[in-house]
C-alpha cells in the first residue's frame, strides 16, 4: 500500500511540474496582447504593437498587428490600390496567392483564426538569385476586430513547430 501511495505522490509532483513549465518564463504585455516566452529568447518590439522573439536554436516567432483592418495592396491579386478589409475578406484574397498554402479556418485561443503554410521566393539582389522563405502563420482577430499575424519563420507547417514554440503560442492572450 505504501508503495502505491509513493508512486501516486511522485506522479502528482510530475504533473504539477509539467503544469508550471512556464512559471519561470518572461512575460510581455502591451495594451493589445500578452505572451510568455523562455528567458533564452530575445524579444524585440517593432514599434507597431508587434514583436519578434528570437530563440536562436529554436527559431523566430513574430507577432504583427495589422490595425483595425488589413490593407492588401498586391496588384497581382487584382488590388491595384490599398483596400481596407477584415480578416475573412483578406483570407479570401490570400487564397488566390500561390504563397499561401493549406489555408485552414480554425479557432485560436477562443478567437476566429486561419492557419496558413506560407512559402515564397525572395530576391536579395534585385532578381538574379532567389531564396525560399517559409513560415507557418496564424491570422487571427480579437473581439474588437484587430487583426494579428503570428508567424514562425523557417517552419513551413504547423507540424514543424517545436514543443517550446507550441507552448509559447498557448500563452498568447488578447487583453
């Protein structure tokens, strides 16, 4: 009986430790959202209510705020001038862009969202040499209609995210 009690107590300690795995993480908060991240990550604010988290070996996570409406000014998608639109309208336009792949409507921490595998070729020298850029993106919108993009650079799909990146994502909250 004592043996089972000891095993039960050990399991409780392991469970509590797992539940508090983010307790020693740093926290970032602005007037729009908050997020927790390991102290090994370098946080850089971009000045437009967004940020970049660089995990060196883990990868880079960006949170980008688009404002109340998205502006999409891509002439290749038949929008020659900047047109204001919400999340759903943006995603309808994005579906016509070859860079946005495997678009899936979903829910993110209780809010409407889209998961996207993003892949494009970018020129560093004016068009002679191209490199592939990949990112797993989550486009979401809070209850006030503010649209955000959460991106995972060099992670072509959701299944490429590390357990740490998934845990960081789970801490994201709108204020």
